[in-house]
C-alpha cells in the first residue's frame, strides 16, 4: 500500500516521501498515529505546503540561534570562589553555577546546554561551550577568581 509520510520515520523515509508499506502496518499504525496519509493529489499538496512551512520555521530558528551565538561571543562571566591559603579551591564550579551567574547578566540558559565535561576545579579563564541549537554551539568566557579579588 502506498502512503505519504507526514513525519520522518527512521528506517522508512522522510516527511513528504511516498513509500510502499504493508497494508496492516499502514492501517494499524501509520494512519491512526498520524504518521502517514493516503496518496492523493490533495494530500500531496498539503504535505508539500507543510514541509515548506516547516523549512521556513527551521530557517528562522537557525537564524535566531546564530544571532544568540554572536551575543554569547561577547559575554564573559566572573565566578568568585573560596580558596585556601595556597590558592586551591574549595569545591568546584559547575554548569549550575554558570547558569546562575548568566541569569544575573540577563541571559537565560539551561544547565543541560552548558557543555562541561567535568566541573572546573581551578582558578583561571575558561572558554565554555554552550549548545544553542542542534549542531550549533557558542562559547562564553568564564573567569574563576578568588573571592577576595571581586
């Protein structure tokens, strides 16, 4: 049975493709779940129009993400930490700490979007990657300083 996919399905096809599947698969799964519609000129036009609209939305989202990345490029944050006499830090700086400081700067980030492989455990300047959009990443500069220096 031929159907038009309304959503991308792994191993089957992409949105807007015409695929040939077993009748039972189409009748019992694809059609009721809204993953496919029957092949007709009206459905084909509708799928093409929806695909075009989705591409426009995706392009706008990517453009907004790129502007946000530019904004992040000029941002740096300072985190003051307690240290011992030898300059060794007590604890570490985590992605949650960075989120809190960035929130004070007026930039909303999610903890999961800050790409720290492990917490920062020493004083210094660090370039930290931030996931802004799938396949798009920005960088912020994080200054970790002694509490008395601020």
